[in-house]
């Protein structure tokens, strides 16, 4: 587990191993979400990176008759 310190300007530095693991770059946008008393940072991905991310998903589900 890694810790960061909040600066007087309310800034934090994301530790290098996490930046490298998530391939974060300077200027990249992240979504900030408060969830159950914690803060989550979710990196915004370029639309080209999302191509094919649900490949192989099972679409054989039973649907309600009015939803077909």
C-alpha cells in the first residue's frame, strides 16, 4: 500500500510505480469519484484504446418481450 500527502494547495503526487503501471502521462485527465468515504481516481482513456474491450462477451441473455 502506498501513501501520499496532501499539499497546502490540496495537491497529491501519484507514486511512480502506480503511474507506470497505469501508463499515466502528464496532462492526462482523470475522473474523481467519492465513493463510500474514499476518493477514487479513474484515468480517462482515449476512445481508440477501448476498441474491442468487450470482445467475447456473452450476448445470449433472455430478454423481456417488450425489450427486443
